[in-house]
C-alpha cells in the first residue's frame, strides 16, 4: 500500500507534522479524537494496520452504560449510586475506586458527545443481565446498550478501509446482540426467532438493492465513529507503526512512527493518547505474565495488537498492572491455519456440558466468559490444570440451536472438524468418552450425576442456572431450569474447545484522568492510555457485556478533556 493510499482522506502526505493531540490506535481511540476535535484541538490518528476499527470492529459492539442517557430515556430506572455500589462489589479493590468513579462521572457526557459527533443510534438491550447481577447493585435487567444496524455505505470510498468483522458474510444480515439471542432459539421459539431473522435478512438484502450495506455489532459501532471522524476531517494514517515516544520521563511531546519504512516525527503539543490495544498476539508477554499453557495466537483481538503502546510507555518509566488478566473467551478449537470459532450462547443452552481430560466437569458452563477463563487459570495454578476441554451434547441439542455461529439447527457438523480431531461422534456416551480419550468410568460417572441433577433442574456442583445471566442465554421453553436438560438419546457429540480471549486487559497504570502513571503513582505529563492499553478500570472483573468498549470510549473522552485542559492552561499562561 502506498503512502497516499494509506492516508485518510486520500492524498494526505505522511510527513513530519505538528498537532495538538496524537491518538495512536483507531478502535476506541476514535472517541478520544472526536472529543478532542469538538473541544477545538487539532488531532491526528495513526493506525498500525491497513484497517480502521481495531479489535472494536471485531467485537460484538456492546456498550455497558449504567445510568446513562440511553437507559434513562428507556425508563430503566438505573442510578449512578446503584451502579457505583455494584462496581465497588465486583471490582473488590482490584483497581483503584477512582477509576470506576471517573467512568461513571463522565459516561453521560461521552454518550452525548457520540450522539453529536457521529450518526450512531444507540438502544438499551433490555434484559441482557449484568454478568454478576446477584451482587449488591447488580441488575438482571442489564445496563448493556448497542448501536442499531448502521449503513456502512456512508463511508463512501473508505468503506473498504473498515476492519472486517470476525464473521464476514456475502449477504449482510446485520445482527445485534439482542437479535442473536432469539435467532439462536429460532427452532425453539419460532414466534420470536423467525421474525427476527426475517427482519434482519430483509434489511440486509433490501439494503443492497438500495445501495446500502448494513452492519451491526462492532462493525456498526466503529463504522459510525469512523463516519464521525471523516465528517470532522480528522486525518488517519494507516499502516503506521508506533516506534517510540518523543520527549523525556517528565513530559511526552509526540511520537516517532514508521510508515512504509520511513521514520516520521509527529509533534503533539498537548499530548499523546495510547489506544493501541493490548498484547493479544505477543506470546512472549502472554507466556511470561499469564500462562505458559496458552496456545499461540488464539486471541480474537486484532492481529496487530502486540503491546506497542505498553512497551513505549514503559521505556519512559510507566508502571504496569493486571498483566495476568484478559477478556477470556472459550471458543471452538481452530482448524489448521484458521482462527478459533466464536461461541457465546452454546455453553448456556440445555443438553450440554463441558468436561476436562479426566472426564470431569470443572465449572459452571453458563458463567460469563471472563469468569470461565479465570476459573481455568485458577485450577492450573492450584495444580489441577485443564489440559483439554470438550463440550458434550446430544442430537436434540444439535437439532435445536445454532452452534459456533455457522451451524444452524440440524446441520451436520462439517467433515473437516472430524478429520482435524475437533469433533467426535458416537452412539453411546461410553463410546464417546473412549473416542475423546478420557477415562470412560469417570466420564460415565460424570454423565450419570449430571443427568440425574439436570432432570430435577438443579446443579449442586456449580450452580448452573442460578444467576439471571446464566438464564439469559438459556432456552426459556425448558422448565424448571432453562440451562439444564439431561442427555439421554444418542447420537452424542464432543467438540474440542480452547481458551481464547477478546484481548488482554492488563497494561499501563492510569488514573481517573486517563493519565499514564509511573510506578510511584506520579503522572507522566502529556501521556494518556485508554482501552486495553491501560490496565482494566474494573480490575480483575467484567461487570457486564460491553464494559471493555465502554471504558475505552469514556476514558478516551476523559483524555481529550485533559488535553484540552492543557491547551486552556497554555493559553492562560500566554495571556
């Protein structure tokens, strides 16, 4: 890609330049750029990849927005005080309380800014429970919001520069997370599922006939922000890698970047915002800080997320925190040369369970994905590692639900899955246990106990189905517990799982003003970190769907306020 084609708008020259604020990373970093532009600052975005959107574009696009304008307008009845109680409970001291306070304080203004600066339209995903709704201040009604399907054609010639999603389809079916819940149940609850499928298929196909291409989820969200960036005339340099920061340990004054093999200096009068993502695909760091058992490059985060922002800030003395944490996400083991296949509701649906290499259950299968991953690592550190995971289900399950986002009810599991050893089929549970290489007697005991308890709708071992979050992705037609049903009639199936993630969430220490901190707690002037470049504002927990993107947006807004404050102070001094 040439220098000219790697700039947005096309024709911009990549050369030494000076701006008020430099934003490194085009995922949630776009919120920082939009806010800074609205505050009157000149802004430049630099992006390592050829695409705009980062891991945000590859995500479900949910936004956890407690007590914000969207919930208030929908009559949710949530309050900032209740949300603060919840965050105090679930964060439990694993991050400074000020980080949660900063998030809640600036959330409404961030949403208002996005509404002014972008064409996004947000809605409350009612009933998408918080991940820990039973905790004080938790909400079973949920605080998650999404953007309505967005017409990416408004990006014009730059639509091809939007990062592709995890699952690209030839015919767009713009499916929101709220839609997914019912589309997944279309064979079980057809009165809800079939109209939802029809509505989104009509919108996707009909849109093409009208010259529109609709996207939902993370692609829709990033397309909307990208449209705002284009409308504001904020330049974006793609294919531009951050090499190091300019300045000294007292103040950051810009950055040195590489573009097409050329070294370019960007002077940033008011600061630099690091929004480069985590260290998802830097396996040396992952094996060092997280676990040597992690499979190489199984992360669903953008492939360019290798910890660049964390590295350059550490060179100036920045501290790091929570490096053992990630937005863990169990997924279907990849075919050779492929990425893991996304699975979300599958673990919660009745008629399935997950076992380890010993044929034992080891967790509540329906728990949120970060907690599930944390459970795996806790077992490993206690000396009882889960070396292999299999999700076990029967034909009734296969006939009833979507699996791995590509197998619709009754569709056969693809032969390449069997050939690669990812899937196994057998007519009896004992034969299935033998074929997946677990101790048959222990596996049979596990299945007998699970089936007996599932018949009564109870799970005394792991409490599956007790939480409103568990039940959200369950099957409401199954009583008394929408997450539990015994596996009685074959054939039976096993599909191998791996521990993937949506990105790492440990990184630079940052305060409630998004400023990067040294180990002693002092701030590095002119340097901000947001999104997965910063240590999770919520510590070692995931409060609810979209908490990762929401904190990136809000702290991007906060960083822009800080940079604008720097500008105001400079003007006052000059006056």
